[in-house]
């Protein structure tokens, strides 16, 4: 089901030059595409981290891996610098994601996670796909 999103909605008023508004809407359309891409990429990332959480729980591994987390943060800071993105922002963004992943891993480990069906990838099926192929 699609929402009632109107990409031309604006509170700028009718005093804006039509050419300026047209350019603004063109740029905003690009931003909207980036936002949609971010949502889908994050969904894929969380599907992968849920598989990690299940694997960790099955083998009684701790939900957090501080060494990996600090390496990932350092790596993301370098990538942000290369991309001319504020490294502090990138670090905060990844720290938020890591915190959420650890929370999910803890819930999986404790058996309290209301796990959605984890969809696999083409090279590795998730539990739902694996059970139908067996």
C-alpha cells in the first residue's frame, strides 16, 4: 500500500519564483530517492545482522563484539572522510545502528525477540527458504 506522499508539497508559498521551485523540486526528488535507498539498504543490513544474532545465540556467543565495533567505527570514519562527510556524524550514525543491532542480538539470545521472517540472500537462504528446500 502506497502512502499519500506528495513530492511537490511545500510550505514555501506562492511567492517563490517558479524556476526556483522547479529546481528545488528536482533536487528534492533526488533526495527522496536517496532516502528510499537508505531505508532498503538498512533493511538488508538488519536482515544480515539478525542472521548473525541467530548464529551467535545458537553458539552462545556474546551479543556484542567490541573489537569489531571499534574497527567498524574507525573504518566508517575513514570512508566518511574520503566521501567528504562529517566523520563525527558518520560515527554517531553507525553507533546508533550498532546499539540497535546489539539490542536485537540480546533479545535473540534471551529468546525474547519477536523475530520477523528472516529472508535470505541468493547465496544463503534464510530459515524460511531453507525449510522449504529441505
